[in-house]
C-alpha cells in the first residue's frame, strides 16, 4: 500500500488556524460503516448518537510548553526546538558532565528534541534561552537530536520559558488563549509534545450529558510524541517506522474496559492515541488489558483487525499521515476519502483546531 493512496487536496482556507469561539461548538460528521452513510451534527449532539452503556476512553495526557526559541551564542541566529521528552542519561558523544537529574522530580539536563531546519544546526553549538539558561545541541538522527541544558529543567521552568507547541500548519504565534484551548478539560498528566486533539471538543457539560444518558468514561495516558506526528516519508507505507510512545493504564480503567467488553458494550476510543494504547495493551486470548506502564510503536493501517476498539471519535487529519491511515483502517480507505471529500465540499474545518468525526 502506498502513501499516495492517502493523499487528498485540501484548500488552505479549511485548515483551522484558531479554535471555535467556544469549546464544544465544532461540527461533527458521523460515519456509519455498515450502511456507508454520513450524517451531520455538532459536538454537543454526541451523547445522543451513542447507545447507553457505551464506554468512552480518553487520553488524559497534558501538553507541556515544549516549544523553545533559542539564540546561538556564536551567531545570534534564532533556532526553534520542540522538546519530546527527558532522556535518562547523557547522549552519545557528549563530553560534559553526565549528571542529569534535578532535585525535583521530572527535571533533567538531557532532553530529546526536534530541531527545526536541523541541517543548519551543528552539534556542539550552544544556545541561550529564557532566564539565562544555556544548552548545547548534541548529535542525533536528522531533525531528532539531543539538547543538553546547563542545569536540570522541568515543567515548572517550561511553563515560564516555553511556548505552546502549536503544529506548523497553524501559521501564527501562540497566544495566552492557546494555553487553555490547546489542552483538554480533563488533562491530568503532563508529558505530551502535541495535544490529543480529539479531546479538545469535549466540555464539562458534554461529559456530564454522557453520564446522564448512561455512558461511562475511562482514562488512559499516552504522551504524544514522534510516534503520532512524524510524517510518512516512504512511499511504501510498510517501510515506515513508528517511534515508541509511552502509555499507562491503571487498574480501574482496565477493569472497566474488561467488564464492558465482557458484557458486549461498545468501546469508543476518543482519539487515535487512545486507539493505539488500547490495541497495544489488549490481550485477545485472555480478553484482558495489561496494567501499568508500557510503550507502543504500533502502526495501524488498512488490513489491521481491531480487537479492543469498536468506535472512534477523531479529527480530520493531514494527507499521507499515520493518523489518516489509522482512520482508514477503521472505516475503510475509500469510505474515509469519500467522507473527507464531502467534508471539504461542505466547508468542515480540518486538523488540530478543526471539526470532528465519529466512526461507528
């Protein structure tokens, strides 16, 4: 199967540059796989589109202010970095002191990062960041590099000196409003370099209505990183390698999901990250979920057989992306592309701040 099989033309005007005026006001397209029909709704109508007893599984990862702007000590040129996560030790080839952990939990000198215009950024170059913090760029593969800070930094420091990591197709700087709107209302565990955007449509009122109408909610944690948003560069999609992302499933969530599956109730995954977590942790032989922490590099594309998930709530995704391929695996490639064509015709908003899709 080819990456070009998942291409489509999208007018620039349909790439959402801002969230809707109020959270939860997005449009919602519902896809019925059995009848291959589409219907059009709004996000607050979701509870009435589901059967009582449906279990919705959300990703409660919280986005850190992972985007950093640094200035080269040597040239004064500005460089942009996206911190993906802490590294447990000094990167290969780094000759400085190796002590990496700070006194506060979650601090480290060593961070994995994506470097914008990485070919121009030489290993060994030092950069200055907010608060007088310095860091040295170490080696790595392509744009995926290591950044070594002079002192351990953590989320407290990033909250002050970092910026909201809006994706590159949002062609504006971040604003104070993005600190709230590029975060789900139920975000709890900091660690993502991008938002699990399907959850951005949910308000406290929608969550309450789900409960009132007999639905159940559960939460997993998967920290969004390279595995979710690294583009597919190979034309043969089987040649694409997914990078690992870490996840956690607690006992309560696992028990609720196992009970629902045993009773024949539907599991609705909110977002592709929830899908990847559940499909990675589900043991079909025992009909149970693995508890605790894990890591997944699962790549889901058409031909995959879903075992844990029955329905999917998601956004409209970028062409040739692993996210679109996952949605196509769930609904069928031709049906997904037909629905995208209809969404474009009707002026739906696409990508992170865009509208939503329910596949049932």
